[in-house]
C-alpha cells in the first residue's frame, strides 16, 4: 500500500517556518513515540541545523516503555536532547522545562557573559500533523492557548505563545514532505492518523495493520476481540467484524466499520502500549 499526502498549504507553512527560523534559539521537534523515525520530517531536521535541538517523544504512554528508552538513547547519541511525555497529562512538564534549559545552556551562559540577564529562550515547536504539538504547548503553558484536534491540519498559522518569563514558544502548523521514499513511512503515518482518513482506503490500511500485529504482537488481536486464531489479515478483519457485531443489511459483515473500529482502538491506546518502530530497523 503506497500512501502519499501533501496539501498545498504545507508549502506555504514551510516557507514561513524557514523565515521564522532566524528568530529562535531552539527547535523543539515533537514526534509520535510509536513511530519516532517515520514521524520525523526530513525538512524539519534541516530546519534544526545550527540551532539547539530537542526531540519530544509525545504519546509515550501509547508506546512500549522499553522501546521508548531505546529511542531516547538513539537520539541522545546524535547529540539531540530528548524528553518523553504524554502531553494530555501535565506530569512531565517540569522535566520538559529542565530539558529546554539544558539544551540551551550554552546560550544562557553566553548571554550571562555579555551581561544579558533574563532574556527568554525562544523555541519553535515543529512536527508533522497529529503528533500532539498544540496539546504539548497547552500542557507546557498550563492553559489553552493553541488549537487542538484529533485530526491533522488543525493549526494553520504560526503564533507566539509566552510560557513564562524564561521561555517563549512559536507554534507552527504540522507539515509533511512532498514524497515518502519508503512506503513503510507513509503506512506508519496513516496508522497513527497523521494522514487524513478521507484520502486512504481504510479497509486496505486495516489489513496492513493486522499483518503487522500478526508478525510483531501475535495473539493480541485474538485476545482483544475475543475471537478464534486466524491465518490471513482478511480473516482477522472478518473476525473483528463478527466479534463486534459489525454487520450490514442482510447480515453481511461490515468490513468498513470493523476497519474504523480497529484503527480507532489502536490510535487511542485501547490495545495497549505498542511501538511500530525500533531504532535497529532504521
């Protein structure tokens, strides 16, 4: 399955981010902890060149804890500061603030030597659609100051947000890149909802997800949906439809409804902590 999606407004957003780059000290790159590789836009990595750089593994509560640690070590080995969080809760925000200061320590010391005191750190928060950038900003700020939504494309323009006297954030729209060279990247982004469902064949996508579970988490679907073992992804989808009563008129199985149910269960974390990628596969 080859997934591609690049709306026109993303080109304009990218130009604006390149222009605003000169205004910030730090690039905070928010990624989905379940797919830290696939949810990194190569263009944003270029944006961070010659800037202090920090990665936030958001939705870490939905990913395998041991794999989260592997990714933390992977990025730290590249000289990138890393913090894990579930932005829907606020329990990690103190750690986030400490990591921001740690990432910009050289800048703080440089300002101090120049006699510049209490100059705030200015950080651009960037990432692809639907990784939780705005939710992260709202949790960091302790108030609702950025638009949020469980679909890609909610934030369309850049906006400055003052967190406190020491940190200011620039919220930016989620942007993808024009073409996914690796089909797995597009597939993983579709799994987590970073690509609009309206442009995807959801039944085909659900079959790909079932295939992944068969290989990496055998037995999970049978337990979750209380169904018999199956051999093929199609049999698995039919089993989910039957187990959850997804039927159309004439008692025919409604595979479209079962597909939506499966994807929603995965995206919401109801299926447990699942990582789609590990550093060793990069």
